[in-house]
C-alpha cells in the first residue's frame, strides 16, 4: 500500500487501507471501527463514502488504528483538514503543509534500478551512511562498515548511487539523499530483492556470534496459525515497516546504519496436505 503522503484525499487513503486489510484477511468495517474506538460498525464506511466526516478526535483514533506515526500522522491530520476545510484560506494552508511534509519525506520507487540496487548490501548501507558523515573519504566509510569492505568498493558504490539519482554529491566527499525513503516497485521487487535478503540473513547470523546483546536485537516466535491468522500477521508486519520508515525519516541524528529483518515462514507442512502458499 502507498504511503499516506502520496494521497490528496483522506477518504481514498482510508478505503485503500481497508481494502488492503480485507484482501489479506477477514477484515470488516466493524473491526476497523472497533480498532478506532467507534461504537457504530458502519461509521468509517460512511466516512469513506463521503456521507460523514471525521472530528478532530476521530482523526487521532483513525490514525492510531492505521498505525500512523511521525510525519505520516502529521500529514494525515493536514490531509483531513484539507479535505474538510470550509474556507479557501484553510484549505490552502493545509495543502501547503501537506506539500512541505511530502517534499521533506519524498519516497522514491525503484523500478529499472532495482536489480542493480539490491545486488549488493553496500548500496543501501552507503546510501544511509555517506550523508551522515560529510567529508568522509571512501576509505573512512569503508572502516565504518561492519561487514568488511574496501575503499575501492565504497567509491564504486558512491558512483552508482549518484548515477542512479539515489545520492547527490554537493561537495568533495559530501552527499545528501535525493529522496528520504525508497521502496521497490511491485513488479521489480520480488526477484530483485531476494539476493539482498540472503546477504542480510547471513549478516544476522554473524551478528549473533560477533556482537554483544547490547548492540543487536534478535528475537523470534514459534506460533500455530491458521491461514487467516497468517495473513493478518503479514498485514501487521507491513504496517510496522511503514511505522519504522516514518520514525527513521524524521530522525535527524542518525549515527549508525541498522538492518531490520522481518521473516515469517512455515516450520511444518499443511495438515490438510496442501501446499503452503
């Protein structure tokens, strides 16, 4: 599902959220309303249809139910004001706020560059690391990387990121991100990102052996799930990823680059004898 900053109608965003949850589970308008703390099971459906509106308290409840935090929460508040404003002046102020937030937290969708970008773990790491260390040479950046690498490899990575438009070089050894966040296109991602997942899984194994518990957080759960519960958890993991991106995007004091792996896979075969999807 797209980030809220790509919307100019909060009702459409809410409807897309509902449709996405419905697609992955037996989500209902009653459950959506319950999550948001409303007693009427059809209230949010009426809001999406334009037959009702959100109050200020309602905005906060709905945002919480959809897992919005950080700049996405602020954008959603402005989005509701923009759609419900009675005067042109209020509408204009809300829209200007929306544009300011969207420009500050632009999300780049990778398509043709996805394969090259996800071919090496260094691309996302250096994209995050270089802007936080202005003036650092490729050799300096190489020394900061936890998986060992060389200055030459860092230099090649920087050149690729600049050419792909993922970093901008503004001075000698000083870079800024062209977009605050990036995501992969639905078509390119499934194949392109598998290599990255494999590399990062190997790094996670090394981290368990080589890093103290104070510097890494690796946990897991073993659960018995129905097909419905599985898809509900997939949706929850997607919501967490959005919240994690929002938290990181509004953080101006990053001093390290972290990787979060979210993995859920079967440890048994389906009892009915069917294949796991």
